[in-house]
C-alpha cells in the first residue's frame, strides 16, 4: 500500500513539472511579442515627404561650401553693374567700363537711330502704296508716279515695304540686346582675364543707313531708291 502511494506521488510531481514548463514558455513568448509590438508602436513610420526632406538636407550637408574673397565679390559686382546699367540706358554700361566708350556709345545710338529712320521710311512707303491701291479700287485719281504700273507690281512693292518695316523692329531689339551683351562681355574681359602681353586684335563694327539704287532693288519690285542698313566690319 505504501508502494502505491509512493508511485502516485512521483506521478503527481512529474505531471506538475510537465504542466508548469509550457506555461512559462507561453508567458515568455507573450512577453517578447508585447515588447516587440510596443517597440514598433514607439518608432514613427517616416512618410514620403519627410524622407525626401531628409535626403535633401543630407545632400546639402555633403556639398562643399565655397567661400569667395572680397576681390571676387567686387569683380562680380562690377560685371552686374555694367550690364544692368546698359539695360536701363543704352551706352551707360559702356561708359562704366571705360576704355573706348566714346566710340561705342555713338555707335549704339547710331544703330538705334538708323533702325528708327528706316522704319519710318518703309512705313510711309507702305502707306503710300496702300493709298494707290485703294484709289484704284475706288476709281479715284492716283499718284502720277504710279500710273502705268501693274497692280501685281504695286502689291508686291507694298508687301516688301511692310516686311522691311517689321524687320526694323527686330533689328532695334537686336541692337539693344547687343548693347547689353557687349557691356557684360567687356566687363568680364577687363576685370577677370589678361591673356599674355600681346595686345588684343581689335574689331571695329559700324552700322549706318545706306541708299539702294532703284535698279539694284528692282528684283524686289521697288520703284524708288530704298533706304537700308549697312553693316561694316574691320579687323586690325
């Protein structure tokens, strides 16, 4: 009988040991999973916008910082000053740069004046030819100079005058733009580079009005001497 109780006690102890081990393991697994979940909850997920912002800040931090000395800053200020002044008033930047500004400034205003004069001439010629065509349509008396001229020739001359007039607008803007570009380039060459001891070669530009003979312009159906522009380049 005592042997039976001894075996029963041994079986009870082993059963309790088997039952307690899984419980501890289950509790440990639950504790670990809770810790992982709480850790995941504390770490905020980075949004796309925040990631881009972080990458941009990191890229800026990696860039090399370039420090400019006072001389470099003064040179850049001179360059900006020249072209900005020419943008406000043609020739002002050339005067700021010095040198042969007394040649450049008259050339700039000569080019602008030439384009204005040629524009005015072609505009009057266009209106004159237009009036001749209207007079023929209405049966009125026309300019005796155009009597005997064909309708087609007058129409082509009118279109040619209008094209030349519109072209002068573009040339005026071109001269204005060259004035600004020349002021900027001259300031860069003057304050930044000195290439050797040899004197640089000079190139002279001149723009002025010219008078084309009627025989020369006959291919464009022009009956009167036509005012045009002449561009001359001289290399020394």
